[in-house]
């Protein structure tokens, strides 16, 4: 495991420096040794076309491989693929299933996945609010959007990359949910 973590770290440093080809090479080596975060990072390389080849199918394959090995970040990205139909046919039930899996993994990660909880809980709240992949339930959606909001505040204090974007989406969805609940 130490070698895969070492390779992951080299890849991550190369990624931060913008050397995506080098990052991809080290992520591939680390993933071959079973590192789920390296597999997830390869998904991001393909999803955003960091090495020139934007490929939703390859991104999905790497995210799925990592999600199947209990990586919360990858699980919510697989959920996104099914939610939006990126690289796979749209499937709301599978999207919600993977978002729920991501939530379960993140809750048991002893704080390791706190930086993605606002993203995960937002997605679950959205599904519950609009009834995609699950029965529409604004009371339960409110519970999840409140959790998302809490972690969004944590993101702000930790200066998470692009925290403002998810914070705005959380605020908007929370208002919609409350508006619906008040109309009952």
C-alpha cells in the first residue's frame, strides 16, 4: 500500500503543477496497485480532458472501479454520470443509489471525506426534492440540504476550491424546498 500512496502523491503533485500527462502516468501505476483514489483521479483526468482526450466513458469506468471499492468521491461522480447521462444512459434510480452509497461511505470515513459532504448531500436533497430516483419527499430533502449547508460552511473556512458555487446551489435549493413545504 505504501508504494501506491507514494505514486498517488507524485501524481497529485504533478496535477497541481499542471503536468497532467505525468499525473495520469502515476495515477495509472498507483491504480494498478489498488489505490482507489488514484482510480478516481483518473476519472477526473478523462472527465475534464486534462490530457487532451475528454472521454466520459473512460471517466465513468475509472469512477465506477473506484466507487466499487468504496471511494465516496467516485461514488457521487458515478451518481452524476447516471443523473446527467454522461457516458452512460441516464438512470435516476442508479444515480440516487450511488449518491446514497457516497453518503454512507462519507459518514463512516472519520472526517476524511468531509470536503465532499456538501456536494453529496446537495445531490441527495435534489433527488428527494424533485423525485428523481426516489419518491419526492421535501421533509427529508430539507434534512439533507441542511446537512449540505453545514458542510458548505466548513468548506468556506477550509477555503475549498469553488466553495461559492456549491454554496449558491445549496441556498437556492433550500429556498425551493422551504417554499414547497410552506405551501402544504
